[in-house]
């Protein structure tokens, strides 16, 4: 019997926490006037373009495709924010 979460669950939890942290930091940077919303969205769009290219190049295509969806949702959420 195994104690605690599996290695897969630990990795997924790490990834989820990292995404949430980055999103919070992005919002804080905009709120503090360090960066503008368009600048933050632009940074996400660069990552999105990279992941789309990875899908096209068949470089970890299943993972990259899921990342495209996550980055698209993040970009849309940031762009729609009133900050």
C-alpha cells in the first residue's frame, strides 16, 4: 500500500499550483502598473504560439494541444479583465 499521493498526482498538483501562481503574479503586475494588460496578454500569446508550433511539429502533440487550450483560456481571461 502506498502512502500519500502518487507521483502523477504530485506532478499535476505542482503544475496546477504553478499556473495559479503565475496568473496571480500577472494580475498583480497589472494592478501595480508594472505591466499593462496588453503586455501580459502579449506574453501569453508568445507562449501560445510556441505551443501551437509544437503541435504542428508533432513535438509532444497531445500535451502541447492541452497547453494550447489552457493558454487560450488564460489569454482570454486576462484580456477580458477590467484591470
